[in-house]
C-alpha cells in the first residue's frame, strides 16, 4: 500500500466515523447502538467497586465524550474518578492519591477532554509523565476517549526524533503528553507555544517531584498562564510536594484513597514504601520523614539532615555511616524498629545493628517485626531488649491462600519445563526466582527468546534501573519478572498470582518470603518449585520446618486456586486446597 493509499483510507475512515458520530448525536437511543467491547466480569477489589453509585452521565459530559468512554469499556466511574471528575470540571486544582490500576488516568483525562475546545488551534492541556512508556499508554487512552471529538494529541519524550516533534508542532495540537525535559527544550526553543495552556497534570507525581525533575517543572509552570489549573496524581507523594503546592497550587482539593497501602523495609524499595505510609498517616501532624539508603547521594542526605527530621527510615549501613560522621544525631532517639528483622539479624547486618544501638539512649524502645525469626534473634534479645512482649500470628499467616506444588526435573530440563508452565497456566503476573544474579539475567534472556514479555531485577543493578523495573512491573507493563531474593521481602503486587522457584532455596524463611509474593491481600495464588535431585533434602527440610506440604504438580491445576475469574468464596477455595492436599497424600502413600 502506498502513502497516498494510506491517506485515502484514513480520510474515508475519519469521514465514516464523523458520519456515524453525527447520526448518534441525534439519536435518543444512542447508547444502544454503540460498539461496546465484551463486558469484563472478573471479580474486582473494593478500591474500584466502593463507589457512590454515580454514572458518567451525571457529570453532564458531551455526548461525544460519553460515547468514547462507553466504547472504551468503562461502565461506571471508579472511586478516584467519582471524586476527581466533578471537581476538576470546575477548574479547581486537584491533589489525587490512589493506587495504581484504579482509574487515575481517566480521573484527569475525562475533565480535560470535556473542557477543550476542538476548534481552537492551540495547546490547551499538558500531561507530564516520567517515562516514554507511560506517555504512550496515556496518549492511547486519551485518543480512545476523544475519538468522536477529533482532538489532536501529541506525545513528546526524550530519546526520540526532535525533527518529528518540530514537524508535529506545525500542525494543530490540543493536548501534549510529555516528559518534562523534552517539553521544556521545545518551549525554550519557541517551538512549543504553551501560553494558551490552562491545564497541566503531573501523573506519577512522586517521580516528577523528585530532584531529577523539580527545577524543570518550575520553569514549565512559569511559561503557562497564572490562571491555570494544576492537578497532581500519584500513589505516593514525597515531602517535596509541600513546596510544590505552596509555590504553584491554589487551594488544592485533596483526594486520598490510599488507606490500604501496605509496604515494608530493608531494601531501598521497601524503605521508600514505608516512608510513603508514614507520611500519609502523619500528614495532619506535619512530621518530617527522611529515607536514607546505600547507593544514593550522600550529599543529599547531608543536606536533608540540616533540616528538621523526626523519623529516619534507613538501611543499617548508610545510617551507621552518617552517625559515625556525626551528621545524623540519634542521641535523642528513643524508638528503633527492625522491619523484616530476619534479614536484618543475619550475618550481613548484625554487627552494624550493634553499632547503631550503641549510639542510642539506654531507655530506648526496640520493636522487631518479621514473618520468620532466625536463631540469631535470641542473641539480639539477650543483648539489647528487656522483657519484650511477644506476638505470634504465624499459625494463620504463613501460607494462607497459596497452593504449593513441586516438579522434579533435571537441571537441563528447567527452561523447557518453564515454557510448558507458561503455555498451560493462566498467568496474570508471575515472579520467577533464581539463586544468583547471573542466573537471573540468563534466564530472563531465555524467556524473552521464547517469546514471552519479561523483565529482570537484582541487587547488582543500578538503583534507578531497579526503581524503574519495579515501578513498571507493578503498574502491569510486563507480565513476568525474573529476580533474586532482593524481591522477596514486603513487596506488595496484588496482580501476581503465580510464583515459580526456578532455583529452589536452601532456607525455609527464604522459601516463605518468596512464595508470599503470590496470594497478596486476601487473593489466592500458586507457587511452583522446580526440584532437582540435589534439592530433595531441602524440600523435605522446608516442609518440616514450616509444617506444610508441598504437593507434586498435577497434570491440570484447578484455575479456581489462582485465577480471579474462576474463584469461589474463600471457604470453598480452602476446601479445594484441602482436597488437593488429601489427594496428594494418597498419591504419595499408594
């Protein structure tokens, strides 16, 4: 097909769409004649079903926009959309916190489309995102929703052709979706005219308000009119949001739907998640929370410590380094918490903890939290704690909701076995564990060669790369993640319904933390371990130590044990797990 043929097809398609749109606008039964996608009957969590019962029509939106919304498959607004859309339509600044995957994009795109004049040849809205992948994803939604209005949407990000952007800007553009650096470059070159733009959105604002982008945002906002509307959306907000609000927002309407966020420590990822919870819970008290971990800028930590800090969330090595340099003063600190204490009390950190606690007052309070405790906890208790109150809920917590299987294989058969599992299982998202960083990268390459989407993450990667992989996997941009034990502790990704131990662990606590990545927050999942001849003793030992049974994998795995669409009530699934366990025992005995 030639370029002229493609142009002809595009014109005919657009003309047809315009004709269909006009006919539907005059039709009282327009809704019945829309081309709707198949209805999504999968069970949904309360963060998208706990609505007030609004309909999109309640917001007096243009019929062309309503047509795009319904043809996208959106039936009713989610909680974040219910709270955001009517406020955003008034032009008021909005500060929205909600979990990923709950409709944040629609919460700002719908009011933007409603307020744009398609007949005005000017950039009327800017949406800033931190990555090209998110920019493309957002633009796709924007174009689908506005397809009956004929809005012109442009994506511009770093690492792409500047010449193409310049060419696009010669045409009509109503909405720009961009990363801050590229847009500012175009503005400074007088190529992007944003003096008529009265709406700017920061999506994934926690990343955009980091040190990497902060000064760029200041410059961009000074380039648009003073009577603009500013909207921030994210799952978490760093302390820098306060400075941004004071500088650029006017009486922002705050929406907070983050009540159910549950994430923990001792890697940097877990430290950041813990700080997010801490800041949300203390937002009305104005506590100052600081995160410090290895692999980040020491200069930034030193700078932050010159200000007021009430709570430090840290990895042991970095904190001790700053304490010994007399930069972090902890002589007035009377509470210390060890989260994921089994890891912190390992040989890697034990001597560091002794040093940190030595610098605290004698009348301190110490709290330890973990799913498992190694023997070293006894030494720590004797040395540093006084009559601790013990809480043990592990009889109900350890493996609830997770059905465990093993498959005996030879080492050289593992990749073939994994390929078979991918083809037979109904995977929403999966995490595959290896015992070394080298094997992580090799396996990820083999999975990609097999044709499956796959990311990998391990402790030897650069921190910013780890952050991006974690973020993208969590937001569902990739189905499979290969990782080392870096990813076993506290990470909460509820879309994961399958965990695979490509390499079987030696320790029961490692096994427990690994398979706990499935079956998060009351959902159900399966864990499958590939067992070689050398692993058989570890398998038996872990079963004994955890008081559980890992069953031989059946030819067919019941989807109701791990696929949301097939799931019954929790009681019935529990019965199903017991039936499988009894069947497995019978097979072993026969």
